[in-house]
């Protein structure tokens, strides 16, 4: 399965076996840091909102496309909140990877990821975002990832271009 997580609704043509989730249309609360998903109900968040329907798709997909406005070198609020709420797909246990500590995954499929950052993004914000995604990649079981930047007026075209590549692979 392929997954598109977007911080806004997009008009794109989706191939078969692709799930599109518009995070802006969902109720996703902030993580409260209780670690219940690691200790009390392993793999399941205690907060019962729409995030619990999303993170299983993140875990199971083979390809993922994140679409987020870039704010101060990071994901915009709705994407950041969802990624933080996806912590149940990781275990509380830590591993060393390239000299850094990272979580062990909980039945997470290895995936290819494309991250499309959009907005009026300056050079420094791009550098910060690239470093952030590189660290995320190690915690999110990305086998391969790429980052694309675009302005908002070309966003749907950029997303469609990436989705069309899925059809060819």
C-alpha cells in the first residue's frame, strides 16, 4: 500500500492501492507524553481521536508521501502533531544506529519516502528541514527518502509528479 499524508486537501489522481489522508480534516490532539502507548497499552495510544486511524497506515505502507507547509525549518502544525502521535508504531526500546540512539520499530514496514515541503522557504529553512527529515528517516524506517521543495501555487503539480512515479515503478 502507498500512503499520502497531506496537511491540506489536494486534487490529484491516485493510483490503485493508494490511501490519501487530509490531516487538516481530522481531529488530532497533541501527544501528552504519557507513554501509555509503550507501557499500558503497547502499540495503542490512549487518546481516542482520528490519529489512531492514521498511524497504522503509516506503519504498513511501503511508500509514503508527506506533504507539508514548512514553518521555521520544520513541518507545519498538523503534520508535526500527527508524526508525534505516530509514536505507538515504535517501541520504548532504544538501539544505536550510526552512533545515535533511535527507537526500535514495532512491526513497521520498510518504506520509500518522499517529503514535499511547500511555501516561501528560504535557504536556511531548507537546510534545517533537510536535517530534520534525515533524523526522522532513521526513526521511521525509511529505506530511501527524498525531499522536494515547491511553492504553494505548484504544489498539486509537484504531488501529481511524485504519484505518477509510483505508477511507473
